[in-house]
C-alpha cells in the first residue's frame, strides 16, 4: 500500500521503518510532496538507472540501496519512480496538484473576505 505523499510525516515514517539513510529523507520528501527534483544520485535511483546511481551516490547511499528500493517498491506510488519519464510525470502531476490547492485556498480566502464585507460592510 502506498503512503500518503501529501503527508510529510507519512513519508518520513515509511523511510524510518525501511531504514532509508537519514541524509536522503529531505530529498525524498521534497520530491514526493513538493515536486522538487532531487540531486543526481536520488534522481538516478528514481529513474531506475543503476549506472548513474553508482556514479553519483556516496557510500552510505550505496550501502542503503536495499532499504531505498524496499521503500520505493512497498511504500511509494508506482507512478512516482521507475523511469526518467515516470519521475518527470510525477513532478508535473504534483506541481499541478499544488497549484490547484493554492488556487482553492485563494478562492476560500476571497469567500471569507466577501462574507466579512457582507456582515460588516465595505470599509472603503
């Protein structure tokens, strides 16, 4: 079952449970929740590029590859990793979702402001 990628605690708890190296946690959260492209090693892992993973990863990342793959396979939605195309599509999907959320927050703020104006009158 996939984690809730909109919930940072859910992502971090899954990484802790799988023993993903600590120094990768922020990169995974930023990628999964906020659609920030991670560094070269994590991008290679997400893209399923073993050669580039070994070219760019530090020793602790290489030592943690089993835990990382278990985290990806068991906890991360399949459309978020596995090829460069999937990683790119994930980033676009999350960016669009965040933009919709931002627009909805703005609409809600406008509705609240309109309600205040209706209740108390226009201060101008």
